[in-house]
C-alpha cells in the first residue's frame, strides 16, 4: 500500500524530472524557512524566488519543504537500523568561508575514501555532504559517511574513529571550523589548541576555574 505522501512525492519527482527535465544527478534541493512579519516574509520570498528563477530554479512548495525538514529527525533512527546490518555511520559539521566550500567538500570526501582503503576496508564508503545554513561570509557544511564493518577486524570502532579524526584534520586544513553548532565536547577537544591557540585555551581554563571550580558543568568537555 502506497501512502498519499509517497504518491505526492513520486508525482512531484516525475514533474521535476520529466516535465521540467531536471537531471537527478545534477540538481539540488534547498529547504528555506522564511521568518518575520507578513510583509517581511513576502519580501524574502520575492527576493529568493527571483534569484532562483534567474538560474533555472523551481519552487517546490511548502509541503515538500516540510517533508525535507522532517528527514532531519529520522536520520538518527536510520543509523540505528544500519547497525543491524553492520553499517557504521556518522555525521559532522563545520563552517567555512564561501571561497573554501567547494575545496573542503571534495577534499574531505576524498580523505574519508582514502583513509578507509588504507585501513583495509574492501568496500568503498558512502560519503556525502550538503550545505545546511548559509551566511554572507560562508556556509555550514554537513558531512555524512558510512562504512560496512569487516568481520575480520576486531577494532572496527577504533578504525572508524580514526577515519573521522583524519577527516576532521582535513576540515581544518581546508579552513573549516572545529564545529558549527554542535560544539566541541570530548571527541573534538584535542583540536582546541590548534584552533584557538594555547593562549585561548588558558583563558578558557581560567574562566572555568573561576565559574566552576568543582568541575560540575560539562565535565572534561572542550578543555
């Protein structure tokens, strides 16, 4: 049985690919949220749609935007299902100036593929990325990658972590930030001195000692 949502999505896909003749391998989709007063939203829509039209873009409608946004909440569940099939996957984000977006995307994806091969994985990993937020100065880029666990490796989790660490090194080499909005935490703290300098880390430690001498808040995170 096919749901109404599935039928609608299929119909829209046919409309875009058959009637409008968009190439599925080259097209991109963006979910845009307009905020403000009625007049402000109208101005924003007029501006965005005129730019899109200039470059051959096509509005997809609010319902498709809602479904695209809903996918954000299902990603974690999809990852859990993958574990049942020995699939390891993760996502990480960074912010980067516009001039470095393309270079960062290609080099980080290449890094993950090469790192997996060097560690003995026979199947090429799935690697993808997308721009999730845009600003005047740059963009937030999200990376997603997945690897089929090898039964012959007893240290799959450690290898997977190493691949992600090497990808993070490549992000920093490409002028990307350590994080965009998910923070540093324990997994990324070892890059703090590299990104904010030893002086910056000492300053953060001083603030931490002054405000949280018992180390209760965010214990052992960031610094």
